[in-house]
């Protein structure tokens, strides 16, 4: 069973603008998918490497558009 948890975070406006531009030009991505991929990749690159983070990253990266 997949459980999803919502996170509220403040980010710099410049980062928000970059995210918005990326999402506007990549219709198959949404904000949830983008942040899941980004956080899981950060954990993989910075020592939080476990199977769950790797699986979330791969699932986010290779998810087929609905």
C-alpha cells in the first residue's frame, strides 16, 4: 500500500519560478512528481541511500503520463 504525506514548504521565489517554467514546458510532470524525484535524488546523493528512496526516485523518474 502506498501512503502519501503532504508537505508544506517555503522556497525562494526564484526556485518557484524555475519549477513553474519547467512544469509549464513538461506536461507529463506535475509538482508532486517533481518534488518526489528531487527529494529522493537528494537523499540518494547525500547518504540517505536506502531501497525506498531509490524506488521512489525511479518511480518518479520513469512514471508514464496518464
